């Protein structure tokens, strides 16, 4: 979307009117037009179809059909959903499966890869990675007797990773590179092809965390010859709170890697109840145990909503929304000391923008808890000074962005944020 933006609210309304994706907003449960939700990158909105599906599944599949639902619908669901997610992240049938949380999937695939890369003792990640990823890697290293080292690539500007630094840290002794494709704070986006080619030249495998990328940017796992990936379904995939995560293993690697958690759902035939584990073949070997079925079922309508318009169209709108937000921020908010905390080049960015301000926490509180306003705006705060705005092309409008920037201007002009304290909530 190449647009010459204008500062008026009429302009925002006009782009919304011409937006070919506008109709998708009606597919979500939005009960309150006094709320602007810009946190779909943390917890996606509820699709209307999911609301009905869960009500019906509770009644019929759990209430009436009970245990028979396993054969009717539930047992194959992790693969069925995996194949739909594959369409969104550029993978093939049989390469993606839904299971566990992102943290647990990261553990399974990282440990499997490290075991496979015998003799290599370096793991590379970066300082932008989501903490759980680093914690999991630190735990694996402890389990392996501290004979491994975790090396982190740095950033010079807190916005992008220094790619020369990253590349210099991937050497012949590197077993695995673990990176979030889109950084959760700054939205920095890696060029997956560049990193994969570099890592493979050194004999390292790459494990992508797609939590902030899946459903937000075009991810081309097959085209970039990606090895491994994990990601959340409750962010841009709109699967609901705590919905199980996904994992991807490239076809030819599936035979070579074994799951370090040998649960019965990853067994060749769980219902033989054999006493000795035999690994299932294919992607099912990375399952562990019984999934949270209601949360699992809740994922499907959200995936259909992404597949219908296609990720390329969604990405076009995402870039338009982000560029518009940056434009309005520079027009109206720089004078109050805000800075952009995300890459300015859309090609290097996911679907959220962080803006930085020393009073970010209190400004964020003011947006959410109204202050003197009638309009509630929900972004989120990320330490130490980021307000993070997630743009979900399926339901975010240009008018919402205009109103958000207008509201930020009022909060700054009137010092309204001073009504709030700096004491952090448990979940920010
Ligand atoms: C949200 C997020 C997670 C969360 O992991 P859970 O196990 O679902 O809590 C992990 N990694 C990244 C990059 C994330 O953005």
C-alpha cells in the first residue's frame, strides 16, 4: 500500500471505506465501540465462529458424544490444524502439528536438535529474544552438565540486531541458532533466508520462534529451507487464551530427530498400551500427551479467517496501518518527546510498532484506564519505556489509529498521565 497520508480524520475514514479487508472485522466479537484494541499481538480477538463452535462443542461433543468424540473429531485435530497453520507459514502438509505451549515445544525441538548435532557445543540467540526462549535454552544447558555455551547477538540501537555480530557468533561449533523471527519489543524482522543460508554454511540448524510472525508477516518456511519452528496460536492466529502452540519440523529432518519428551501421544500406537516406547513416524512423534481439547478446537475458525484473505493481502494492510501510525506519530507526537522504537523500513518489521517515552508506563495506564476520556485504548507496555501497538489487519481500522494518536496528544498536552502511578501490574 503506497499512500500519501494526510492528517485529517476524514482521510482515515476514506481509506477504511476502500479497505478490501474491512468486512473481516464483522467476523469478530466486538461488543463495544468505545474500546480500541491494539493488543492482538498478545491476545487476538474472539472470532464469532469460535464463540458458537465452543458453545456447540461443549454441548454436543463433550456433553452428548463424550468419549466417542475422540474418534469422531479430536484425535486427528492436532494434525488437521497443523496443516492449516502450514498454509499460513509457508510449510507443507505433515510438517506442522499443534501441541503443548510454545515454551515446551521450544524445549522439545531445541533439545532434539542439540542431541542430533553431537559434538557441537555452542547455541546462538540474540538479546531481543523472548525471555522464555532464553530460559529454556539455559535449562537445557544445565541439564547437559554445563558443557554448552549460550551466546547472544547484540543490538547497537535497541531496534535492530547487529547482523554482523550475529553472523560472527555462528561458527563451526554451533549446534543451533534460536531466534524470534519478529522481536517482541521492537518488531525487528529477520531475513530468514539470509540467516538460514549463513547458519547452514557453518553446519548449524536454525529454530525460529514465530510467535509474533505467524499471521502477521509472510513466513516462507519451505522457500527458505527452514529447519525448525515453533509459535503461539493465541496472538495473530486468534486461537484464544492459552490455546496450544504449534511446531514445525522440515520433512527430511523428522526421521533424524527424536523427541526428548517421550509421551504416549508421540508413540507409534498409543492405544496398544505397550510397555516400551516406539516413536511414531512423521510429525506426530513430537506430540506429548492429551491436548486441552476445548482450547484446541477454538483455534480452527481463526485460522480459516487468515487463510481466506491470504497472508499477502493481510501483510499489505499491516504495512499500511504501521506506516500511517508512524506518519501520524511524527506529525503529532514527536513534539512531546516520543520516539519510534521499531525499524522504519517496513521490510524489517513485523505488525506492531513500539513508541518510546520516559513516561511510557503512565501514558499507557492513561490510555487503558480512561483518565478523562470516554475512549478506552488498549496497547501494552514493555519495559523499560515502550508502548507497543499491535496492528491486526483483520480488525484494526485506520480510524482507530487516528483516534489513538489524537488521544495520545491530549494525554500529553493535559499531562493527564500524571493521574496514574508507576507501580507495575502483574501483567503489563
Ligand atoms: C508470546 C511468546 C511466547 C510465549 O510462550 P508460551 O509458552 O505460550 O507462554 C514465546 N515466545 C515468543 C517469541 C513469544 O512472543
